C-alpha cells in the first residue's frame, strides 16, 4: 500500500515533466512535431488516467482526467502555430505549471485528503478551463487562417472541446449532472455562433481567441453564480461591465488585417 502511494505521489511530477519535456522536444525535433506530440500525449494519457483512478465508468474520473488532458492537447496545438520563441516558452511554462498543480491537487483530494486545501480544485478548474479555451481557440483560428480548413470541420471539433471543458468545470464545482448537460449545450451553441462570427473578422487569431475566451469566462461565471443561487442584479452588472471593458481593450489593441 505504501509503495503504491509513493508511486501515485510521483505521478503529478511525471505529468509536469512530460508536458515540459514534450513541449521542449518540439524545439529539438522540429521536423517531427506530430510524433513528438503524439508520444507526449500518450504518456500523459496513462499518467493522468492512473492518477484519476482509472475508472472510465465514473463521472469523477472523466472530469479529473479531461481538464488536464484538454489543457495539454490545446497547448500542444497552439505551439504548432506560434513562431516567437518567448511566446512558446510562456505557453509551455503556463501549461506545465497548471497541469502539475492540478495533478498535485487531484492526488491530495483522492489519496491524501488531510493535505487537500478546500476548493483548490474548483478554483484551478476555472483557470484551466479558461486557459485551455484560449489555447485551443487560437489554434483552431490559426488552422483556418494558415491552411484554410472549412468551418464545417473546425466548429464541431471546437464545440467538443467547449462541451468537455465546460461540463468538467461544472462537475468539479459540484454541480449536479441534470444541470450540467443543458448549460454545457447552451455554452456550446452560443460559442459556436460566436466562433462563426469571429472567423470572418479581419483580426489576428490571438485577438479572436481572446474575445471568445472572455465570453466563455463571463458565461461560465454567470452560470455558476446562478446554479449556486448567488446571481443578483449587482453580480450580473459586474460581469457585464467587466466583459464590456475587457472587450474594448481587446478590440483597441488587436492587430487588424
């Protein structure tokens, strides 16, 4: 039992190292990015699945597994399109740190509850959800911009990511399944429409991704507040004011083509 606990304790560190080394390997083997990413994601799959309990028939498993794995997929996807070295290092650092922190808290929550900080997973899930949406949305917009992929292919794939992330965040926040599904589908519908609209704007893929991510964050915040019976006119005004101000900043600082 002690040996198994020691093994599980090492998994968060291994997950972070796999993310970091796999990302840096894109610098070392630039000619084989898909092989590097495929190997890294395969290793992460087994590490995160084992850490989350390897119980594919349980909803808790999928929530604990989906958030860090989607973060890794989205980070690797964006790294394929980013050219600046500093920007790549920033993405790698952020993704590695978040993945390691989330994995550490999964271990504490599932196997060493005395060390778990209350609501740590809830707060981390919100951050990971927002960051993952930005990464994957920027990657999909870049895919359309550089390779001309059809929106009929991109939008459904993007919708799957949005559903998985939105539902996982709500589940980690202890929202009931009967409330998660309709709200997740609502988020998918609204963000798919927004994605289609932004795809025709003459802006950079980072700017478009920032606007869509902002909408994801505001919508998620309003839905959480409503489901926890904390949504008041004042809270709604704060979210809408924040959305308006940040959206203006994004639009004014965006590079228009």
